[in-house]
C-alpha cells in the first residue's frame, strides 16, 4: 500500500537527499604523526580532506603519550601518515593496535610510511645496539628539515589521495602544484641567507639537524650529546668547548625541549650564542606552517653566523 502522507514522503526524500549529498561530499580522513606531515597533507588535500595530527611541534616526537583520544582518531582514519624510520616506534604500535582499523594497519590502503619516498642519510653500518645511544637502525628520520624532502612529502600525499579518492585528483594535483610553487618562491627569498650559512661551523644538540645541515651547508663541528639521546657529561662538555674554540663556532642550536641551561654553560665558556630553533610546525610561536618553519630557522641561523 502506498504511503500518501505528503509530509512523511517529503521527510523521506529529504533524508535520502542528505545521505546522497553527504556521500558525495565525503572527505578523506587523514591523521598524521607530526605537525609537519599534517601541514603538507592539508596543503595538498585542501577542502577534500579532514586532517589532524598526533604529536605537537614543541614535543620530542620520539616520546608521545599514546592517549585514548588518539586511538579514536585512528579508528575513523582513511589515511595514517607517519615519518617512519622508527621515529614513532615507542608509541605508534600501541595506537595502531588499539584502533583496530584495517585501512591504516600495515598493508592497508591508508598506511603511509612517508620515509619510503626519502633519500635517507646516516644509515648505520654493522650491528646497532643501545651502547651507541638512540641510533635509528634504518637511518636518520628528521628528513622534513630539507625543503626538497618537503616536495617529496607533497608528491607522496598527492599520489595517495588520488589513489583513494580518484574523483578529486584534479584538485589534489592543483593543490600540490600550488604548494611547490609557494615553496619555490620562498627558496628564492632565502638564498642570501644560505650563502651566509654555507660552511659556517655550528654545534648542534642532536643529530636531528643533519638534513638541515645538508640543505643549508652549515658545518656541524660537535654535538652536545656524546651519543644520540644521551645527556652530555662534564667530560663531554669539555670536548665540546674545545671544539667551539678551535673551529670558531658562533652558535649552538637546539630544540625547545632540550636543556638550554647546559647549552648556556658552553656558551658562557666560549662566547657562542645559544639559538633555540623550531624543529617542526608549531614548535615555537609564529611557526604556523612548513614554509614559515624553514624560512624562520634559516633566517635566524644566518643572522647569528654572519
């Protein structure tokens, strides 16, 4: 028997239309491990994706608390993008296991190990154990601090989003090109700073600045850590002080989550400047996106070493 109630018929039709519209406008749900991946994913995805991130830019990405709220994010995700090279090894497995989402599990359509698109440096030779410190057996994972790798990240997101959401490939392609165009324009603006930095001796706290050094040409003459992840001992600080004095290094660079007081001590003994640089988007006030991250870090370093 036909339903002749016009109000009921109208409501049913409206509901169907809403479902169809919702399906048509459904966005890819993207979760990233870091803010840098988030910013580039958002730039490529535009209004076709809904993006969020787990870690904050001011946190050490090795040590993120695996909160239940993160599990909920991952349960709904279509894409899980992470740095890889064991950067997230201490917390990522807990979240992936808890989410029970086959789309983002290993081998799933949305499981995106971004490191697979990167030319990785500092891959150790021989056996790796804890005696070497916090050494990543697959290589140095801090690759985002080289803009050329920023381009590789964007292209990888373009490929993945287009694979999962082919109808919006044209939008993703246009967005990715716009990102590369903005990055290229920004690079032209900081060329004079790169000239000032090239070859200048610096001290870094952690090996996280190796890709940045490869790009800028700065010469890391010593690390505040005797081994990656190992706090400096008094005897090691003596070695660092000697290195600063013998090379004429003017600056000690470190992330905001390391102990600045120790760096201040070395600076006092040598006359060097302690420069806290943002390691990621959101790591310090005003670092609102990837291009700003690179521009600010390069400009601040150039101002000290000139």
